[in-house]
């Protein structure tokens, strides 16, 4: 049957790994006169973040923009890198489900992510290699929920939308996938994911 799912596409952040971005804000507070609230506001509204996740600027350019934007002092890129990257914890309960799916279904990854975070996780966690294709926004110049990035993952996997399942924690990303005919499930927690995929996991 043409609609039997063969590809399961996973988001990365909040699905396979959790992260505490406030750790970055707290760490940067030591290098600026801005408050944590002001630093957080900068990250929510700066266009530099979008550019970094699209891969249109380098880590060096991102750091220069950040330095200007929140008036950093006495902080180098080499010092910034571990502060930026040390925010992740693996969601072992979700990975347990992914392990059950390996070898039975093709697995792909579709993540809005910058190169520094991607490289950090790729170098430290073998599970990152379980996905083919692994699509990172910075590498393709596209971000969810834009239509093109979904077409990119389907094209590289050579799978039609009707045979793909997509797991993400952002409602807008789910809605965009469904518009293309992909069966998409909003990630709440591993228990809910297991219920959503119950027929597949049998």
C-alpha cells in the first residue's frame, strides 16, 4: 500500500535532547551590564539568530554580532563556545523508542539548529548517526515551518509525503507538515509518542 509509512522524521531539540537555554543567559550575564531579562529579550528578537540557524553567517560573525548586541566584555569566542554548547541533556526515554524503530523503519532528522550546537551534539552522541538523512537547517539554508525544508528531507529520503511520519514539539511545524500530506504528531513526552506510534511499534 502506498500509504504505509516507511520514514519517521524526528525533530532534535525537545524531542531527542532537552536543553536549558537559560544557562547561556546566566553565563553571559557575567560579561555584560545587561540584565538576564535584557539578554533573553535580545535572543528572542535578534535577526542574527535566524541567520545563524540558516547558515548564512559563521560562528565568528554570530559571536561578533552577539558581542555588539549585548555589549559583551572580556569574552572570547573560545571562551564562549563551551558556554553556548553546554546546555543539552539526552532524552533517554525518547531514544528508547527510536532504538525500537531502528532497522524496521527509515529514520530521518529535521532540526532548526546552528552549526555550533550541531557539531557539539554530533561529536558526542552516537545516536546522531542513526538518522539518514540528518537535515540541519544551517546546512540547507531553510528553517521549519517553511515548506522547502520538508521537501528537502523527503527528496533526500526519496519518500513521498504519504509514507512519512513527522515528530516535532512545535505546533506550527506540525501544521506545516500536515499541509504537505505528512502524518505529523505533536511531541508532548515519550509516553504520548509511544501511544501515537502504537501501531508501528507492535
